[in-house]
C-alpha cells in the first residue's frame, strides 16, 4: 500500500501515521471525522483467525459487531 511515500508531509511536524493517518493525533482521519460529528472517535480493524478469510475496517461505532471482538487500546505514548 505505502512502500514509496514521498513529499513534504514526511518531514512535517504534523505528519500522520500511515496512508489514512490512524494515530490518536488530532490530524488523524478518525479524529477529524469525530470533530465534525460524523462518527465517534473509534477505528477498528477486524482480522479473521482464518488465514484465507478477509477482514474489514470501520470508523465510528455504528458497525461494531456484537460477537467476537477483542479491543486493544491505542498507545498514548508511541515511543513505548
């Protein structure tokens, strides 16, 4: 997905994590969507235990399945 990132954003103090910026910073995509009242500040990535099965990503809490979810909080200090 992002093996050849280029441009001024890479050296900017406001750079984001990953293509969508999924960190817990105010500039991240989930934070921006939440600040506009579009979704709650929740991002999830569901991965199947079956190596041949797919997964999915969701923003907000409208699409959270009620089964089989294990939640892992984001680090508040990324240097850990």
